[in-house]
C-alpha cells in the first residue's frame, strides 16, 4: 500500500450514496487531513433506496445527492461526480466503463478505491449486484480502459490523455477478512465517519443502532487482528496496477 505521502489524488468509485461512508469514510478523512485530493464518483443516485414510502421516487435522487454532498464535506471532500445510472440496474456495460474511465482520466489519481467485483457469500448486503457490477466496471476502467490510448475512439474519453492508476484499494467492508488485507488506522477519524454516515437520513431507520452495530464490529475486527483495545481500522485488499 502506498504511503499517504506518496499520494496526490485518490478517486473513490461506488454504486450508491453512502457506500463510501460505510466502507472507507475514515480512510478518506485521514487522506484529506494528509493533504490528498479526493474525488467521489457515484454511479447511481440511489433512487431505489430508503424506507419512507411518503417520499416520491422522483425526489429521491436529489435528496440522496444532497445527503452524499453533506457526508463528503464531513471528511473533507468537495469534488463529487454523479454519473446518473439507475439504482438497481447497474451492469458492466461499455457505457459505464467509458464513464468511469473518463473520470479516471480527468482526475488522474494514483489510487482508486473500489467496491469488490466478487460476491461475498458471507454478506448478502455487501454483495448488492450494483456493488459487484460497479466494482467490475471500475477494475475494467483501471485496466485496460483508462490507460489504453486507443480505447473508446470518437468519445469524450478519447479526447483526454490516457492514465495509469498505481494501486486499487478494494473495500473489505465491515465483514473484515484475511490477514492479507491492508489496515488503515481510523481511530482518530471514527467520529467523522459516523457524522458522515448520519448525513444519510433517508436511509437510516435507527442511526444510533447502526452506529452501535458498527462500533461492535470494529471492536471485533480489532480483537481478531490482535490490535490494541480501542484501535479501529478499515480494511482493503490492495492491488498493484502499475
């Protein structure tokens, strides 16, 4: 895993508003505190999310964009790119690969933080099909698309210089994982992570219960990995893509 001092720009690509906050908001706060420029790329607006039947679906996209913008500000991010795909219908199409590659070439990050392209049979919620499709499309954008100067001829992407991402950090999520995962200590940033999560008002039936569950899971991960009591980490599978 690259040291923060080696990183100038990071691009985070997720399927829905709030995915980044559950998976890596603490890491994002640590990165921005270290002077790293972070950009969010949201594939959908989360139009199919929420629990309140009184909210018209026609209004949900705007609500969730506003919530994600507020959540991003809590961890120092002001650059958000919304691709506008429909929530619940994400597929690994060439259109999606192009649109993510376009953002990669615009932002020119050393690191891309992505969702896993692989279904985790231990986590139904963590393996939403939009998540795995977004993860796969992001991996395709990193390699071969964004670095291939001959990809997407005649499109906006082709008008920009190709770009090679150095590393992809795949979010492990609160399920944790094996010893081969990299740790980012977010102990001093945990409160900011929860402030970001609490911005997603339309998605949280019981914010206090959500926070309690995550705190308990973080404590369990720390114990499993032999960390000192009270330490909190977010976990990533790091792929060298140079």
